[in-house]
C-alpha cells in the first residue's frame, strides 16, 4: 500500500480557530477505512472533519466549487 498525503500550507492562526480542517480521504478499497481506523480516529480527535470517497465509484468527486476549494487537505490511499 502506498499512502500519499498532501496537506495544503496552512496559516497557524487559521488552525487555532478551527479552519483548514476539512479532509478528503480518497480510498482505492473501502477496507482501508476499517484497517486504518486508528489513524482516522486520531485525525478526528484532533478536530479534522473527514469525508471518505471511493476512487472508482465516486467518479464525480469535486475538489472545488465556484473557484473555492471544498477541502483543505487530501489523503490519497493508492496501491
């Protein structure tokens, strides 16, 4: 399993007030959600809002809308 994590550069002050916390987790296999539950739970406990998507079934995944990013961070699980 190859895991790539992209984290957009964030302003420290924005992090304090709870911004920059929306994360899209793109999974190749839905089993990763269960097998990596400790990792995802730790992110949630740190205040991140996780949204899970399956790479092949969610072919219309939008990363931005009206010129604004929908997520602050992206975690990509790929084989």
